[in-house]
C-alpha cells in the first residue's frame, strides 16, 4: 500500500471514517512528511504542529457517531498565508504585516474547521499574491518539489508545493490572474479557480477585488470537488459572494462514465502562441485525444482579444491593488518605521520598508493609471477591453461546453531566471489571466510531462458550471494516468 501521505484526500478520509487510521496518525504522518521535505522545498511559513496534533487527538476522543456533516473529518490541510487564521501570524508574505495575528478566521478557514479538517499551517506565496514564482515572498523562496532548482509557480506556490510533496491532502490558494491554476500546473497537481462570487473572500487579504477568488489545490479532481463543496456558498459578510445554490459536485462527477455529448473548444489564439513549449503543446494534444476517446467532440473557437489581456489585467489589477493596499499605513497593523520625523515620514518610511519591490511597482503603476490625467487613457480603456474579453468567452462558450487550453506556456523554470525582468514574468500569465477578466471558472489538471517536469492543461467553463469541469477533469486525469500523482521527492 502507498504511504498514508500519498493517498488521495478521499482515500485518507475514508480510512479515518472506517476507523482504520486515526486522525492523530494521519496528522502525525503529514507532520513527519513536513519534517522530511520542508528543508528542501520551504513551502510553509507559520506552522502549528503541536496544536494540530492536539486537535486531532481530541477529534479521535470525541468522534461523533454521525460524520455526514463533517466531510473533512481528520484530514490535514494547509492554507495560503493570504487567508486569516485566528491566532496564527498572517502576513501575505509581506514585511508590512510582520507580527500581525488576526483576531478572526477567514470564512473559508471557518468552513474547513467546521468540516473537521486539521489545519497544519500557512503556505508561502508571492507578497500579496503578486507574482508567478513565489520568489517575491519577503520571507523565503519555495522550491518546486519535482526539481528543487526550479520555481513552483505562483503566487500560490507554497500551496502547490505542499500538495505535490504530500505534506497535506489539500491547500487553499487564491487566484487573481492564475495563482491557483499556474502553480498547480507547474507542480503537477489539480487546482480550481471558481466562478467569481462562488466562494466568500471574508478574511482574504485583498489584492484586486474584482478578480480575487479562493479555491483548492489537491492531487485529484474528486478531492478538489469535495473541498470546493465545503468552502463554496453565500456569505453575508462578503457582498460579492453569490446566492446561486451550490450543486452536489460529487454526484455530478459520477453521473456519467464518459464524455459523450460534451463539446470542447480549443481557443485558436492560445494554440498559435509563439512561446508555447513543445512539451506543453503535446500535453494539450494528449488531453484532446483523451477527450475524443471518451466520446467528446472537439471544435476550434476564437478569443480574438487575447492579445490585450495582459495589458488590461495589469492595469486593472494594479489600480485595485493600489487602492486595497492603502490600508497598510504603519498605523493600524504590522510594521511601523522606527524613528519618523513627522506623520508623513511615518507613512512613507513604513510603506517603503514594509513593501517589497514588486508590490511597490504595482502601487506606483496603479496610482498612475488612476490619476486624473491618465484615468481615461488607461484605467477606463482597460475596463472597456475587459468587457470585450468577457464577451469573447461568452461567445466561444456558445459553441462548446468548455474550453481546453494550456495553463503556462512553459513548464517550471529555473529560480532567478526572470527575477530581474517583471515584464517577462507578466507574459507568462497570458493563458490564465483572461479568465479572471471574464470572471469564469477554470480547472487546471495535470496532463503529462515535458523533460521530466509536470505540465497542466486547463478546462474553462460557463459561470457556476464547476460541476461540468470536475466531471471532465476527473475522466481526463484517469485516462491520462495523472490521477493522484505526486513529486518523487
Ligand atoms: N501573476 C499574476 C500577478 O502577479 C497573478 C497573480 C494572482 O493570481 N494572484 O498579478
């Protein structure tokens, strides 16, 4: 039998349910795995080993007879450091929040706890979720568990590395322009960015509020469906959370044994892209062939405004970030400069010392595009382009049930390779961020390998149609042989 930590979340959970493994044993196994792997990958920031073990022990002792409303009973998970967890340092990997211990749990953390999950700690990330490599953390760099000289992707790179290295059975990340799907792809695991509004952002440290969504990273599609089931739904504390009822994702996933009746659309602009790695193109081909062999139809579709997605996203996201990050002023939380001469000096120095280079770049860019003389030329224009991009998706999804596309143009790259060139890093987001501009859901699934590194493909669907993505992703990963894979670390 595979090591306990290598099981899927559902397999591990069922062992605990049947009483064959205790919550304490499962938690101890993950903590041991963390001890073994953490020196090599550095996926975690704050940890709560003792508390987690104690919680697991207490759960074993006071186990309810009926676990039907505890779908994650005894399952160890981690969460990205962008989500508040009461009493544990939460910094969004930024110095500006050094020493900040939130007095409340994010809604999604509360939901994990209510479902019986054991939270092991917080995952490293790019500062305030700005980045695609997890090299922009104020605290440390996370390595890709498939090759520790390479980046795990970002900004939820710590989450993806933890899951791929079997430190936990699931992690929550956030996706503003690809930060769940891209690290999932680079680390060979599963990640879903739900429809905008599907999951409450109460307790999520905001980056760009009209884009941010929370979602799970796991090793199987079924596990992602279960975790999304737990965290999805309306929350009166987040007015952008949707009242649309949450369907039974698990039931939808098992309704059919093939993909007959489904049409997959391949966006022409994505596949014609110059920078597409041959191994990534091959993984997409394999996924397309697998879909066909399962009875699906495949058509070509067009997203004609794709070339404007990067410009539109980086203007709008920076604008929103500059406004969201204004709250970190040295007064209310986290870092404050030591010897300011006056009030203005206190604001300026606290923010200069507290924010890293990438975050400062975004604040500058965002303030610029929102300023009186440039608002119409940049911000308004980018918002108009956003509407066109959303319309592209809606049109394409009239001719198919979901789109199938690459996630990242290339597999995981060497650390340091793009750290001096932000623009080159922004270009790496070409296939992920237009979906956030459109507010639609996207599931990244592992689809194969390119020169020894994992490659993912994404399925992108209609608003609130996560069920369909899960159903297709589950069958595709089983056919491609990528169901429940982990890094050989
Ligand atoms: N790489 C993108 C950015 O830096 C996306 C990040 C994200 O999704 N949080 O903005």
